[in-house]
C-alpha cells in the first residue's frame, strides 16, 4: 500500500483549473521528484498536501496510510507528519538557529521558556544529521544554503514522515547543492519519504527514485529514474520536442551603443574598488555575454551602469556616441538603457497590481500628452506587448501575483521593452523559470537584437552563456579575465579566465 | 482599474445604514433636513482632509501633523483677518503659502534626511500645536470682523440657492452618465471585461435617486452647502490625480514595491515631496473650513482630526502599508466617521463615551475588512 495516494484531484480557481484529475502515489521511504513547467500545478499540489488549501476547496481524494486525509490547516498536515520546505524561506533573521527551530513550540518550564532544552535538543538534532551549524548563530548571518538547512532541521524536529521540498536549490551555490542532496539521501536512509520538486533535471536524476511529470495540471507520467532519460522528461514537461536548446541567431553587429573605457568603480560604502579597469564595447544587434564566478562583479557592473549603486573612481561611459554621466535609474532609462533584474519579485514587479499597470509603469510619460494619461494609447501599447510576448493570462487586468514565474518574467521584460531602450541589461533572465519559458526568452532576445537593440547578458549558467552570446566577457575579481568570440569560447576556457585573477591573488 | 461591486463596498453601505437607522430611532432630528445639512458640512471637512491623507498613505507614508496643521493654518488666516484687518482672500492666500512651504519642507526632510514620516509628522503635530497657540495667543479669534461676512466665513455659511442646486445636480448626473458610457465603450474597445448593461443602468438609477434625494433634502433647509461643493471638487481632483496621472500611478507603485519603483525610473523623491505639498494644500483648505465652521480659531480647533482622517481612509479600504486605496472608499469611510460624531453630538453623549465609540468603530471596521479580504488569490 502506498504511504500517500492522491486520486482524481482537481483544484479550480476562478477562471482556471490549476489541477485537473491528478493521480499520484508515494511509497514509504522513497525520494520522488515532481517535474513540470512553472504553472503546471506543482505549487498548488504542495499547498493541498500541506493543508494551505483545506479539504473542501478541492475535488478528489487523498489517502495517507490508506486512510482519507482531511487537512483543514497546515497544523493538521504537520500533525500527520507532512512538512514543507518552501522556495522562500520562512525564518526570523534576528533569532538564533535554535530559536528558529523551536519557534512557536518552545519547551517551557513553569511558564518560562526552557532555554537549556531548546539548545540541547537543537544540538541533538544537528548531531544526529551531522550538520555543521551552530545552534547559537544568528540566522541572518548565515548563508542561504545554511538557512535552508535550518528549515530542514526545523521540519525534522517535528516528527516528519513526509518532507516536501519545493525548489530547494533555487538560491544555492553548487557546493551547497551538493550538501543538500547528501542530506536528502541521509533522510531517506532514516526512512523519511521525500518529495523533491525542481526544474534542475541533473539534480532530479542524481537523487530521485521515481519521477512524476505534470503538465497543465495533469499527471503525464511516472518513471523509475533508472528507466528514463532527461530528454524524455523534458519532452513530457514541455509537451513538444525541444530540438535546439539555444536558438541564437547571430545578428549583424552595428554601431557602438555602449562603450566603457578604463572604468574603475568603488562600492558605495567600501573603499576597495569593486570593479577595476573595465573596458568593453557593446554594439547594436549584439548579445554580449557577461560571465564570471559569484562575486566577480557582474551584477555590480550592471548596477553601476544603471545608476543604482557604486561610485565612479575613474574611467568613462559612452552611450550612443555621447559621454554618459547619469547617476540614477531614471537617467539611465531616459538615456535608453533598461535593466531586467535577477530578482523579479523584489526589483521588478508590483505584485498586487495588474499586468497593464506593471507593463506601462516605466513609460507613463509617453502616454501623457499633457497632464492626464491617455488610457487609449496606454491600453493599445499594453495590449500589443501582451500579445507579442505571449503572456498567458486572462487579460491585462489580471493581477501579476497570480501569474507563474515565467509569465511574471515576461511582464518584467515587457516593462523594460516598453521604454524603447537601445541597450538592455539582462541579469540572469531565465533564473527560476521553466524550459518552455526559457525558450521564449531566448527567442525574445533574438527578436530584440534583430531590431537593433544591444543586449548585455549576465548568466551563471555556462551553457546559456555559450549558447546565447555573440561575444563573451569574463570578469574575475572585478577585473576583465578575458574576452572571447562565440567560436573561441568553451567551458574550460571561460572557467580558466574566470579564475585568472584568483591565481594572481593567491 | 475597475471598480467592482464587492462585498467590502456593500459592508460599508450596510454599516452606514445601520448607523443612520440607530441614530434615526434615537433622535427625530437626526434625519431632519437641518441636521443632514450640518452633517454634510461636517462630512466635507472630515472627508477633504482624509482625501489628502490618502495621497500620503498610498506611497506607504503617514501624516500625523494634519490635525495641528488645520488649527495652525486656520489660525494664521483668522489672525490676519481679525487682528491685522487683511482682506480675507489675501489672508487665506498667505496661510496657504505657509502650509505649502511647511509640508514641502516635511516632505523634503523625509526623502533627503531619511527621517521616517511617522517621526517627522509626530514632531510636526507637537510643533504646530505650539505654534498655533502662539499665533492666536490662546485666545478666540473670529474668522470675520464684526457682523461683516467675508469669503472665509462663507466657506461654511454659504448655500447654493435651490434652483442652482437642481441645475448642479442635473449637471453632475449628466457628467456621470457621459463618463460611464465613455469608459464602457473604451473598455469594450480594448476588450476589457465590462459589467452587464442592465447593471450599469441600475447603478445609474441608484445614483440618480441618491443625487435627487440629496438635492431635495438640502433645498428643504438652505440649499447645497458651499463646503460640499468644495469636497466634490477635491474628490474629483484627487480621483483624477491618483488614477489618471503618472504622479498618481507612481504613488501606487512606490507603496506597492519601492525598490521596483526605483528601478523603473520613478522619481521617488520628487513624488513624495509633491505628495506632501498637496497634503499641505488640503490641510490649508480643511483648516479654513473647520475654523469657519467653528466660527473662530480656538485652541481646540483641529484636535485629533489626523486620527479621523486616518480612520476614514482605513475604514474605506486604504492600506497603511501603501499601494492600495480609492477615493470612493475614503468618502464612505469619512461619511461613517462624520455620521457617528454628528449623531453622538445630537444625542448629547458625553465626550468620554464619544472617544470610546470612535475608537471601537475604527477597530471594528478594520477587523471586518481583514475578515472579508481573506480570500486568497489563486497562486502560480
């Protein structure tokens, strides 16, 4: 008998069927991956299993150990042994590791918190799973990977039998991903069932016993991992064959749009330069890739050029053939630059507002002949962009918070494009979005360069950098580590360039 | 952005009707033409200030200094008129300039020196109260000298002659009909969702009856009060500014997500300074109306009005975190607050109980709002 069985589960929202007669079985002690594009219904499934959507708000049956499960709240699900690690961590930065783990369930003696018990029991848990964490460390001072571990320990401290991990590696470095995967294996060996939700097929194939693919709210297939291959899973996720992963059509580079000459930049609060002697030219119709290791200064370069942070020490920036001296995002946008940030929820979107509100937000001056916004002009532009980008939503008045990650990313891109920029900075434009949406973003990049726009693309994914750039600049410790054409570059050469100044320093 | 007939809007209407039924049963005078005329003047004062508060709350700020400011600005105008014999328009012009400068300065301090609005305006609350008492020397300063009327006093004593009241009502209704039909055809042209034609007609009929009832009632006393016309003008202006200008969109954008607003090239500092400057203009206008309604500047004019303004906004669905709020909601919130105060005064309820009742209504209204808006939107 499966430990958990889902039968004919359907969840409707106004105007949308998020889950459509899903079936799913979970064997005790297995690691079961769920793969699907953003918007396929993974998050909804998790929210039903964890009791956020209570029984009665969906159709169909859930059986836990053969008994019907009727969760009315996350507390019920927790009591039944189901815990969730969400993409967005829910920790209190000002509190210690131990305080966070026992938050809301503090052991008490005579009505006062028994701090000895809190720390002793945390120590015990950390030792049992051999986790390198200090119970007394302040959570805000830990890295994202360590914070993730705290979340997991928190879940384990409450007699968890089934652990749901929702995109747990989205914000982790490679090393941290390795540690996390080992912990999941360790949990399995202790008999804890894990549901692992991820876009990253290499992780899924490294760890899962079985893989279930869902698409458009339906369960498509369940495989034994050993008996399938990534290509098949991708095909099932997308519902079509993806022949060419990186469909870059090299354009005809035109005149120089952005020229950076011997630029040295200091951090706003630090004296040591964060960027040193940077020079490059970005041409119309070109995709210039910007690579490097974490902390090499890629985002800092974009942030400086866009007027967000950093202080010029020396050097020049030329925009469209003229010296550029802007100091704010407003100046940058007026000069014809636009930046699409890697953190779209924080830096890109007004989640509670509509798609239309967000699309036109940075371009309102264009729709305002005198004092009032011309609603006709605005809606016409919004509608055109909405259709051109293929945003999947009922209409322009849909709130952005209800969209999937890929569609939210399209809205952010649309807002940038609406300003009619000559130069576009893309910072990790495909982070956290699914294979199908990635393809659409790549296709969009092609269309933009066809129109003569210049694109500066920051990416941590080597294949993306190699696949989508016409030329590649590698930053290393804030300096240029190397410049390569598409033909010259391969992963080894780029990695060597990224390490160049590390060697010098050591 | 579309105004839906949601449960929230109805709950405000129901609360209002219950309040009116209660006071109507307790006192015959409450629903009489004379009292409703008074109530409408009191509403005009409360609601005008609340509309200014909306402009400040939308980008996620707050202004606690407006109550003291109402006293101070009204006081400056009174002193200039009564003691220095300035013509009323000149005195009011000077007072408006003072208000614009003060609120501009507060806005500038908030954005340039990064002192939280809560603290700047809390300081303002105390400082303006002190300045106010200095200006009027703790005395009672009438808004006009002797028995001569002036435009200052007329703010709450002038009534539109009945015939003009009917004309104004008809004009407003015609404008509403034209506006809704035009908006509807534009929405259809852009393939946006529109309400059923029957619902629209029903809405227009209700609006027509409401307007007619209002004009008839006001005309049974002295006519439509000038202050109500001022409120209508301010409400229309604030609605237009918040909904149909880049400045207004920017207010919502800053309140909704300030970091995203910065990266979208929105001039945050300019927007906030302008929001506070507009607040200053509205404080001045409210100061004149409130002082004129009291007949003179006395030390208590404006007391706690900042709290009524915030309460009206919040009851009307404005978020204290910013990014959410509408003119129509604020007007309803102000009507609820004004009705309560008016009714309690009519029943000669003691000041102690009045405070308790106002506080209770505020808490109840927000609690109701939280309960009703707990419908989670569908997720990704």
